[in-house]
C-alpha cells in the first residue's frame, strides 16, 4: 500500500510528538478529572487507582483510565526502562507478533509503534522490517510512557496488598529497591498488571528437586547465559521460550544443546491467533462457561508452536539436537552434571533449562497473602466435562466484568472486588486481552470503562448533589455564561 504525499508520516520524532499532542488536544485527552476527592477514615489521602506493574499492560491501563478522567499511579519494582520482560528475561530476537498490530496505542495512530518507527527511520525501513526487534519494542514503550505522561514510580516493590476492613479501598505496603525505605499508600482501586506470571510464578517440574539450584534454571530466570560456554545443556520443552533459551545458550558457546520434547512432533498452526479476532475479544466474557472452557482448553492442549524464525535460530547450529517423544522420567546427579532418563534413553548434561511455563501459585507471591485464600477460582464454580480437565484453567480466578476478583465465600474479604486482575490469568474469564500485544487496547478500554462505571455508582450521591447545584462554571469553565433573554440582561 502506497501512502499519498498528503498524508506522509512525520519526518522526525519531534514532528510525530507534535502531531500526537494535537490529536490528544482534539480528543480532550486526558479528560477532565470528575472524581470526588476521597480520604480514608483517618484522613489519609487515597489514590483513585493504583497499578502494580509498569509494562505494556500497566501503561495501557493508565492511559485508558486517563482518557476517562481517572488518574492512576503505577508502582514497578524495576528501574526505569526495565519494566516487563523485554530488556531482562526475554531472549527472542524479535517479537512474535506481526509488526502491523497496534498494541497499546488505544486507537491513536500517532501512538503506534509504526508511527514511532517511521518518524525515525522512514517508510522504506518499515517496509523492509520483518518483525519488531525485542529491545526496540522496549525503546518504544519508554517513549510511550514519556509522551503520554504516565505516572510510574520505579524501584518500588509491593510487599503487601490489604483491602481495608470497611471495604472502602486497598492498602499497599511498598519497599524501595535498595530495601532502605518502606512506605504505604491507599487506593480506592488496585489493578494487577503483573504479566504472564501475575498470580504466581514459573511452573517448575518436581524432577529438578534432585539437582542443586546451581545446575538448573527456568527459562524465565534472570541469568548470564555466558556461564554455559563449553557445557552440555539440556532444554525441557519446545515452546517459544524453549527455542529462545536454546538459541541463546548455543550463541553463548554451549558445547551442545539437546531439546527434550514430550510431543512426537512440533505443532505447526498457532490456534491462539483465532482468539484475537474482534468478535472474540469483545464477546468472550459473555460466552457461556462451557464455551469459554472449550476454547482455552483446546488452545492449551494443542499448544502454541514456536515461531518459525525461532526454530531456525536453533536448527542452524550443528550442535543442536531435537529429541521428540522424550518426556523426562527421572533426573539424577552424576559427578558435576546429571543424567536425565527418557523413554528414548539417557542423556548426560552439565546444566538443565526447564521451559515449562507459568502457573497460578499464590504461596509464591507473599504480597497477596491477605487475599489469596478468598479469591474465587473456576474450580470453585465450574466442573468441566470428563477428559477436559485442565489445572491451569481450574486455578484461574473467576472475574467480574471489570476484571475484579470475587470472594470464594461472600463477606469473608470485604473490599476484594476493589482489586482488578489485568494480567494473563484473566484469560479464561475475559479472553487474551490483558497482556498480549494483539488485543491489549481492547482489554485496557474495557477495564477503564468498568472502573469508571463502578466509581460513578459508588459516588452517585455526591454526583447527584453536584448536579442539583447547577454548577455550570465548574463543568464548563469559568468563562462560560448562560445565554439570557435581553430583559434579564438589562435588569
């Protein structure tokens, strides 16, 4: 598609930012704050919305809330520029999503990655680009945060989340990255934008318990792969992160990498792509429970294949080996290494990488200890058909229309519904709109509109009193004057 000269992209980042600023002004974004100020019982000021996590989901949620006149503050434990996995634990060369996806742009053309890229490198470079380089995506998110003036407090780890006893808000206990400062904030509502492992952590198989921790890693661990130089490395799994870990080990100089793959072959078709069509992203929440389970279980069973480029990145190395039909039967230490037994024989390794995904694991997240026993999950209310059991889905939280948690036993945890789960475990309730690039804007808009509706209902008495006062100057600005008949003006 050729872009006419009349709508050619801005020739510099400054020009793009000027265009974006004008678009935001036209749209009145951020909207005027209509929220009544709130204080806790003791007089402590309350933030309207606190967000845990400054990655793409947290940023999109904050900007979508700002569009509706709701101010949010983000707390992220990482230094600025290291939020999310892109610059830390992700090891792919490029994103797995098509470059054309608009991601967290929320319908603003000037806020898309493409606009940011073309403003710096030009249309020809965009046309030549296959997929978005991983670190360049991080650069884009840093720019996104700046131009949208997102309030992110970096180096702040959340150590405890506690709904107030009167159900009026949520208290967050925070600790600085250096551990020297502790603080506490109150928020009327809390959004968990905590990523793929948002309510738990890595799904670690029990067989690694036979090994010293120095001899194995999960593919999501922060690790210097240079330590694998000259070693015999085993990788458990065949998904995207397994390929990325295997390729990184090979490029770091590993002696050999053996992928142990349970399946007889790699899946060829990404069934998950069908879950990103607008009909499903908009309608998944309203589907009957049986259909929601059927879709998510079907995708889980078939698995998402690793990208073609990621697989080639491994297979081009002569010391890389794909072993199919090799589920791990046992692992035993042997000298400085280990022996991994499979139906196809034994393998000797010096180091093992397990690429086994993530799971809901509340004990692994002590900051959620106060709410974990009270969160209603799908296993508390839904029994799948025989043969369709799925632990990941069973452990998923059963969420309301605004991604809010529900109580397992009503009344046991007042205020739990003030916490909104805008991370991957929301997929069964809402579809894949709370973390992945394809539909993150849809999810952020739904979250923001749901929270706005809840705020209005909570504050209805104040809004009603305000309307009864006919406070037009506050609504329309001090310069606004109602039109009066001539006789009224001449009095």
